[in-house]
C-alpha cells in the first residue's frame, strides 16, 4: 500500500511540486467524453462562389473609386476644392449624426435606469430627438409597468387550496390504537 521509497515531507521541507493541468489543444474538446463538434465542410463550388462574389464586390469598389477619381480629374482646381469640401462636409455631418444618436441613446439609458427599467431598452426607445425619445420612454414605462402588474396579479391569483371533500384516510389497525 505505502511506497517505502516515498517519504512524507516534514513541516520545514517543501512538498513535491504537482504538474499543472495541461490545457486542451485547439480543436480538441475539453471534456473527452463529449464528441467533437462536426467540422463544416465546403465543396469546391461553394468556395468558387464565395471567391467570385468577393472578387466581384472588390472590382465594383475599384470601379467606383476609379470613376470618381476620373471625374475629379476632369474638374478645375476650384471645382475640385468645392467637391472636396462637399465630401468633407457630408462625412462631418454623418459623424455628427452618429455622435448625436449615441448621446441620445446614453441619455435614454440614464432615464430608463432612473425609472427602474433596464437600460438594455435604450436603443429601442430612442427617437429622432430628445422630445420623441422622452415620449417613447414614457409610453414604454407605462406599458412595461402594466405588463409587470398583470403578470404579478396572475401569479398571485393562482389556484385556491383544496379543502375537504377528499377520501378518508385508510384505517390502519396499528394507527387505530393511537386514536388515529
């Protein structure tokens, strides 16, 4: 039972280091009892279709860029500057709209938390502006609270307890001696 070559470490001696568990290799299931996930296999036609679609999309993008560059090359210096200003302005407006929307979503989340509703709904109640968002939050919280109240009332209603009317317990001679 006991191995005479092994000795117990004394309180002052360090114990033998244990080997750390080996992590599973990529693609190998952690639990050896679980079967490995089936690999997704593609046929050559699937790969060819995907490559063709990617090449087509890339060519369309290059064609758009080339035609835009050709169009700008035909413009005079002043027209190019105006066009560049217009493009910069469009990008600025798009960035500004995205920032405004993000700020509106953050404010909606803050208002939802203030009324005790999860801020996960902030994107859903977000409107075009602050007034529309506030109206959406008010309508949402009204419906939310009504639904919660209805669910709570339904659970509280439940089934009434059964009383009487059941079959009498069987007479057991052993229990009869105890008055039961």
